[in-house]
């Protein structure tokens, strides 16, 4: 992230300043303690328990060193940190797996981590949509119950917009998950046809249809078709291809149904279900898919570790540096798998 040092005799005041150590207070006390640092060739993230901050060095903005007063800066990148399952299982997991030791090619490391950061922000945005809906539902139910007005129904409003926005974010997240695979299999996937089936075709050809990574890709493709078809229902609405999102409504038996979603599609329909349950299931599935994709890609493509046989998998809880970061490299010592590094 920094320029190579300049010979002392040639140094200007700005060179001394830029090459000196510096300190800054990251975030605020409510963010919790600093737990990790994620570095690529041109970016740095400092991760606290409840936030992620992007650090920009002055040399990144001013590589020719023309303004001595230009400061190093920090900016909030995400208002969730290592205590978030999403942050831990996307950005932090990518940082663990795409390390310099196991992936000496900086380009691969940079792509893997930057794509994972994109996935993280998309998933956090989707999670916020879900959390806001849960909050609004609870608030509306409480307001109506306290009013004792039997003619009044709760309403969170803009249900269709919320559902559509969430579905589009989910599909964008899924595209990014497949971009992780393109880091290693891009040309082959392009030649094999359209995603999501292109990845399955490439892995089947290279490792066989029963290989564990191929099986994962095949199952992920099924979910991907479901997500993509649902997005088509939003963006290309037809009589047999549409999303029906409803606010609270009264049933014939006098009960009230919470906001719900129904997906009408000839291949991948979804029966009416609570919108919060739908959103929660997709956020969970996309988070799982990201972590598992990272595991498989690292397992198939990491550099050898000398003559030692190593594996990639779920690290025992007692050996984790950050509890919610579950993945890592493992080495077999005396018949027992232990975290490496």
C-alpha cells in the first residue's frame, strides 16, 4: 500500500512525513475492540467488533507527494464488525483463506478479498431491509393492539418495494459469489456457457461429477436459478411470472396475516410465506454459500505448504482467533487436525 522508501539524502520533508509511523483513533467506543486487519495491494480494512473502517493513506491519493498537508484518512465502511455472522463469514473468511502464505499471487488475493467485501456490503444491506421490516411489524402490531380499535389493521407500507429491493440485492449478491469462482475458472466458465450452470460444467470436467466441490456447485446452481427466476418476476412481470407482496390483511376467520410474499413462476414458484421468513432464509443461504464457496476455492487452489499435507475446513471453536470466523487451514499432527497459523 505504500511507496518504496527513498534514499535518505534525497528525502524531502513530505517524504519523511509520509514514511513515518502514524496513529489514529478508529471509530468510537461503541464499535468495540479492534479484532482484525484486512490488507490488499491498494486497500486496508480495520475491523472492530461492530464496525469495519477503510483506511486510505495519503500516498494513495497523492502518489507523487505534492501536498504535505494531506492526511491519512479513515472512513466507516460497514456498521457491523467481527461480531456479525455476515462480516465474519465473508470478508474475514476470505482474508483467512486468501492469505499470502497460501496464495502468493497478489492479484488472486486482491480479487478474492475485494469481491468478498462487495458480497459483505450487499448482504448487510439485505439484512438491514429484513431488520427494518421486523422492527416496523412489531411497532405496528403494538400500536394497533394498544388502540383497541377493531377496525384498524397494522400496516408497514411499501411492502412490494421492500420485497423487490431485497430480491434484487440478493441476486446481485449471488452474482458476486460466482465472481469468486471466476477468479480461478473465469475463461473456462465463459467458454462453458451462462452462469450458474457454467461453473458446474467446468468442475465436472476437471474433477468429476461426484467431487465434493462439483456437488456443491450443482446444488448452488439450483438455488441460483430460484433467485434469478424470482428476480425476473420483479423485472419482467407477466401473468405467470410475478411477485405478490401483501401488507397485513384480515382473513375470513378474523385472524390477521403478517406481510407476506408469493412468487408465481412456472418453474420455481414459492407458496405464500411471511416476508420476514423469506428474507431471513435467503440471507442465511447466501451467507452459507459465500463461506462454502470460499472454502472450496481455497481447498482446490491453495499453494503447497512444503511437504506437509494440509486441509481447508471448519476450525474447532477452541482454536479460533475470532469465534465467528469458522474457516481456516488445518494440519494433521499426531492424527489430530489443528488450526495452521
